[in-house]
C-alpha cells in the first residue's frame, strides 16, 4: 500500500526494520531477524534519499556508514566468528549503492572515478582480509561502474566491426573455453572453496 508514496514507504521500511531489530534481540532469533533488519534499514535510507531528490547522497550516507562500520568492527572484535555480512555489509551498501545509482546518471567523470577507486580499495581490502562482504560488494560496484563507463566505447567498437565479427569472436571464445573446460572447472572449484572459507 505504501509503494506509491515514497516518503511513506521509507517510514514503513524503517518501522519494519525497528520491529525486525527488536525481534533480533532474542539470541535464538538473531540469525533469522538480523539480516532482514539491516536490509530494511538500508532500504529505508535509500528510499528516503530518492524521495527527497538528493543528488549527492554521500553527504548523508557517509556519516551513517562510518558509524555502522565502527559498530561492525567492534562486533567482530568481540565475536571473531561473526559474518562480515552482518558486520560490514550494511555500512558498505549504505554508501556504495546510492553512489552507484547517482553515478549512472552523472554526465561528468569525477563521481564514477572516485566511486571506482573506493570500490577497488574495498575489494582489495576484502581479498586481503579474507572478508566476503567487502569483496562481493566492492567487486560488484566496481564491475557495474566500469561497465557503465566503458559501455559507450564498446558500442562504438562493435559498430565499427563488420557484422560477422561479433559471432566469430563469440565462437572463438567458446572454442577456447571448451578446450580448457576441465582446467576451468578445477579453477572454479578452487575459487568456490576459497570463497567458502572467507567470513
């Protein structure tokens, strides 16, 4: 019912996040209600920013992200077995996703460049510290930001090629992947196992 009115939707999402967080206070329900609570709070902030027509969301999301990151860091110090999604996921997504949405509509080059640098640093930190949330979120934002910036140039290159070239390149790529299928399968298993060992 609240979907048509964005400010009211932000309020509903925020109140739902409060209810989920209150439910997560009980130890036996922490895992079930903790993730939805964080997701609802982040979604409420995104909807509120969009409803207010904010064009520079970092000024609003960065302080909240720093506070959430500090809480997550303290939580991981107290409980090293805590998932990085619980500790750092809300803090990283609070700032990076709205910045990505705004960067996709930004005609200038500075915001996408800064977002790409920040996403690269987060990805490298996630890989170095073996933390799944920074690795996945930073890598996803970096890939989407790079795709958005490179898309016009890729389209120009494909327009300049003869019509038979893209299917021929796709066929060569399939041949190369098929010829090394077993090795790729082993590499994928190794990546999945190392990813599974991350927190």
